[in-house]
C-alpha cells in the first residue's frame, strides 16, 4: 500500500522535473541508484552491528566461563531481543503510518463515482488486516519472551484442541470470504459493460500504450470508434486504423486525455509491444494494457480539474495517467495529463481536435490504392471520393 503511494509521489516528482526542464535521464537514474545504495548500506551496517554485539557477548560469556563464573543466560538474552524487536517493529509501523500515511490520505475523496465504493473496500480491508497484524505480532513475540526456557519450570505440552482449531480456521475463513465476495461484487460493478438506466451512453476513448507513450483516440460526430488492425500499422498510421470501416473516418487524436464530468467514460485499452498498465490514482482506475488482448475500464469522473485545484489549494494541480508496469528504461516517461471539464467545455475542446485521417495518411492511402505501397498498407483501401 505504502509502496504504491511512493510510486505515485515519485512519478509526480518525475513529471514536475520533466515539465520544468531541470532534469535529465542520467541525473534521475543516478539518484535512483544512490537511493537504493543508501538503504542497502544501512541494512549492511545494521546487520554488522548485530553481529558485532553478538560476538562481544560471546567473548564475554567465554571469559566468564574461563574464570569459573556463571555464564550468560542466552535464553533471557534472546527472549529480550524478541521483545526489543517487537517494540522497535511497532514503532516502525507507527512511523510509517504517520510519515507516509498522510500521502495516502491525500488521495482521499475519490474523483470518480465508483471510487467511493473502492475506498470503503480499501479501508475495511486495511483496518481488519492491521488489527490482525498487531494482535498476532504482540502475541508471537510476547509469548517468546514470557515462555522462554527456565530450568525451574517444567514445560507443558498442549498438542491439540479441537475448539481452538475450529476457531482459528472458521473465523478467518468467514472474514476472508466476506472480503472476497465484497470485492467480487464491486469488481463486477466496476467492469460492467451495461450503462445504467437513464444514463447517457458511455464516451468511448481508445488508449494505446507503447514504449514509452500513450496514444489517445476519440470518436468523431458519429460517437463510434473505428476498427483497428495491427497489420495496418505504419509510420503514419501508428495505431493501425482500418479506414474500410466508415466509423474510422472521423476519429480524432489528442495529446491530452480530456473527460466530461459526471459522464460515463469507457477506456478501451491495449498495448503494442510489452505489458503496460493504465493507472489514474485519483479516479481509482487501474487496468493492464496487454499486447493482443484488449481490456477496458468504465468510470465516471465526478470532480473537475478546477474543483480539485480549489479543494487542494494547488493552482497547478493536474490529474495524470501513469503506466504502473515497469516497461523499460524510460518507463517513468509514460505519463499524460488528464483534464476533467464540464460538458460544454468538453464539446468545445473536442470540436477543435485534429482528425486522425490527416493529409499525409490520405496520400499514403491513395498510393496504396495505386499499388505503389507494400501489401500490408495496400490492404487498407479508402474511398476518398465520398
């Protein structure tokens, strides 16, 4: 959970660096490896410190034995170490929530309709698992301390108890079943292909991922996206749009993902090379982009970019689309601004977007009709006279 939040914050930082023009790939990579080396060094130093303390105690124990004195009680030392580890571990958990939990809370107040149910599911699962974690860790390490070896106490072996076995089997099973069923029905509602009664038809938007960018395609006035065929991909037709499909003729391309508020949006997702992942944390949207396997995600934005700027008191705030799969050396560069606007603003914006079928592509298709292009392009014939 915390690692995912760190990823979001790190990508935001990368976006700001790229936007400001103050950083380069070499500096970013050097910073990443410096950070990794720092934590590896800390771990090595901590392990060395524990080993040194252990050796000192061992030498002291041998010295006492050579002097005919009673040696150290290693059972007490190890049991006390368990107790110290418990205290330090719980302090670390508390620190993580105080230091990094605030970053998670920054994402509270989902900016999509389904996000509210998602947040409830997230926090219910988090609270339950944290309660179980705290209780089990306290019991584990305190029992190791309380029941350490004592020569004056006889061990009591408790091999089996049906009641206890039933309790710790049935109770977790019931809790996990509830969580799984809860998540299953939520997931079904998140990925439903059916628009709600009385709801306007979803806006179809194509998102195509490749190393290292996202390509965005909107339908034209007909409201329908045309078909694609990977065999038709070329230098000018980078998405492989099939212009034999009349719905393709008015499709539009855009540099920014602009969405109308309070309107259902269906993202049609695919990748052209390796696995990518569409990730928009404020909308609680994440779906893999898989080569050869189209996926989709439907959601309804509920807070415009302007409203979120006021809410966060951050004038330069932008929603962002990230890739949440490490897809190569320039993975950090796979991000795109997402802007949520009113319906009127969206209609004004979409009317100003460029058609995918530009002049260069028309020339290529005419040449294909004249059999002067390779066979793969010639398959995509267009009746330009219509």
